[in-house]
C-alpha cells in the first residue's frame, strides 16, 4: 500500500500496489481492478483517472 506521510501535503510517496486501472471506451470511464483477485473494485464517475494507480 502507498504511504501518505507527511500528512496534509496532498502527495503520495508511492504507487498503490496490487491494483491497476483500465479505460473503458464504451462508457468513457476508468475502472480500478485488483490484480490478485481480478475483481473490479470501483468505477470513476467523472472520467478522470484514479490517483496513484497504474494504468494498463
């Protein structure tokens, strides 16, 4: 998991591990997927990518 210290500076030290995000061109949204279980975790509603999650 990524580290978010020092608190309050709005930055992430590392990437979120065991997760990737894919762009779905049909609905134009980003989908977050767990790489261990291959289950969908979340769909971003505003069309922008998730912060700190690598893209595939």
